[in-house]
C-alpha cells in the first residue's frame, strides 16, 4: 500500500475529526481493514519523545475508512505551530504506515 500524504489543520479548543478512505494499490478498490489495528500520533518533531495520540477507529472496515480524532480538551492542550503526524496499521505483527503529513495548529479566535 502506498503512503498517502495529507496535510491537516487543527484549531485549539475544538473537537477534531478526519476520515481517510484507503484503497488497494493494484486496482484502487477499498482496502479491507479486517484484522488490523491502528494508531496515530502527532509530534512537534519526528524524533520528539512527547506525542499527542489520536483516537483511531475504523468507520467502515471493508470500505477502508479510518477515522482519527481529538477532543476539545486535547486540542486545548496543544500549542499553536507546525507538527508532524502519521497513521500506522498493524496486522499479524507487521506495521505499515498508511498516512503521513504536516499539521498546522492554530489558536481559535472564538471561545
């Protein structure tokens, strides 16, 4: 599976959700997530020891839909700036990075 690159924007003090639809490289059909688990994290720098972990879920297992989210409380703890993130899927001890990119965190104006 190819690694998708998608850049995101998160506003502090708000709920954040993003859904990704994964596809098979060979025929562009929906990627079957049966048997997989997922994890997603964001860091200020790729080598940083501090990370924010997204809630990762599968909205449609056979349709390849992966959802990452952060609560209002979580986003209020993040400082504005540029971050990096990725999503890793695991199955039978094998880890595969499926999505990566930059995140711009912006301060919310209205609170």
